[in-house]
C-alpha cells in the first residue's frame, strides 16, 4: 500500500494573528511546526524500514523536514519557489500509478494539497487523513472544505479534538465526506498522543545520601521555560517558598528553552531573591543536558505543550513533578505513578512537592519506576505502530489490503510462468 505523507511547514510559515500577543503565538506555532515535522519523518522512516506501506514524503524546499529527509535518504518530493510547478507535475504523475492511495497530512498547511490530490483521483480510491499533534487548526481552517473532506482526523489531545468538534457544531452523521465516497466505521476524530525521540536519552543522575553529605546540588530541570503558560513564574515562586529551608541539600533550577518571556522570568527571580539559584540556559539538547539532572519539573498549564515538556524527564529516567493541568492528567491517565502531581497555579503545592522529592528516597524511586513502565510507549516506534494499526483497520474495512495481497500473489504467479516459459524456450 502506497502512502503519501505531506508536511508543508517552512521557516516562513506564519499562523499567528497580527495582535499584541503575536510573539507568544509565534513561539507556540514554531514549536508545533517542529513537532509536526518530526512525526511525519518518524512515519516515513518506519515505512522505509519495512512493512506493508511504501511512502513518498512531500515537503517544502529547504525546510527542516526536507533537509532531514535528504539526510536520511527518504523518498521525498520538494515544493517551493520555481520548483513548485514541476514538483506538482511529478506528484500528479506519481499518484496516477497507484490504484489505491493513503494520503496522510500533518499540520494545517498540508490540508489543501491533500484535498487536491484526492480530487484528482477517481472517487473511492483515496483515504485522506489529517493529523494535528499539538495545535488545532486555525479558525479559518476549522470550517474549510479541506478539513471536512478528511475521512479520519488524528488529534494529539482532547483539546484538539474538542476544538474541531465544537467548531463544526454538528453530529458525526452530518460530517460526511462527499469527495472521497468512502465509508468507515467509528468516529471521524481520534485521539492519538504525540511522541518524542525517547531513544536519544540516557539515564540522568540518581540522588543519594552521599550526594547530600558531600554538598552537591540537587538539580531540578524544566523545558520550554520561556513559552506561554510554561509555569516558569510558578517555579520561581516555589523556589522563593523553600529557599529559607535549612534541612534541604543545596539545590538549583535549570530552565531550558527560548521564547518571549526571558525578561519577565528573570525579573521575577530577582524580585523574590532566587536569581542565584535559577539558570536560564536557552535552547539546549535535552538528552545531553539531563545527564546531569536529578529531577524534572513540568509546571506548565498550556493545552498545547510539546510532548517533551512532560516526558523528557521520564525519557531520562528522572522523577517527574507535574501540574494537574488537563493535558498532563490526560497524558498520565494510564500511568498515574509516572508523575508527582501538584496543584496548578499554586506555588506552595509545587514547593512542597520539591521538598518531598529532595528528602524522600522512596518517593523518588516510585516516580522513576512509574516512568520506566510507560517509557516504551512514548517513542516514535510506538507512535508509528499505532498509526499503522489504524491504517490496517481502515484499509481492511475497504478491502484494500486483501486486494493488494491478491495482486502481489497474481503478479508473482505471472512472473513464475514467464520464467518457466523462458526456460522451456531455452530448452527447445
């Protein structure tokens, strides 16, 4: 089965409205574009490495996805600039060669091209699937034909799914696909949590009584610290609440990530007298940075967080403290022991959790063990397997996989007969 993967995010992509909050919106959408690109590359790599799906990736010329696809040796076709017309022609010729086609788009930029491809093909021969790992489509796209034309929509969270359903404001029975002429069972929108590159992480440090006796610092880390609703100010206030405690080992908080809130967070730390314990380190490769950490903080309340904002600590084998935001609670629904939950927007609650983490060895060990139980399900391999199982279900309902298998067997039989005939001719 051939799968067309479309991701058209690029450096010049602008999704945010022209408002006073545009820098904050841009930070969120830039992060979303990165995550979307990583997921489409993960699917392409998994298909290339074996299985029943053969991919072709369509991306923007010189965009990070295209650069990575070229470096990984993936089959891809680039669009953009003077190459757009020739690229679209090549894409049109390519899709004509395949009787059945799965079209998987990621992100709002790819939806229109996915619909265009489906309309170029005979009705009932194209399965169109959109995916939004973090951010739902913009208001203008929620009511558009490209979104409604999809047979299935993969939503990275309940928040994304809710936005889509509320925008349509109608029942599933009224959301029919008139372009595709295909009928599939089950809901149109499905929740599938985004993944992250778990394999690149190695275990961080394990805090011991010896460390405390030797005067080493207990190091808390957090990511995306300067993004909107990151919880960075909450962490600073919690630091102020525990800085006078004399029964704690030396400690510090390292905050990674870029964004528009550097001055705000630094000013808060200086005002509360904890600037000397806070390190604002900008963007860093987290797999390397967390090798020297003892714990991970996820104090944010955003419904559009990148997966590593919560799971980087689990990937590094660290105990994790996280706020009880709806997104975190959804992520932890099947793994309640993977995170120590504190009340969102309550610095005292976070302070108490940080104190307990530094003093209670059993608490730390329980969180680490809970995280390791869920770790195998957070990576791209597990994500790709879930997507492929969905493809198999949907294509099976349509009878496509059986058709593909029968055609392969028939082609092999014809090839064998030709070989036999050739052998006989040679014998005569």
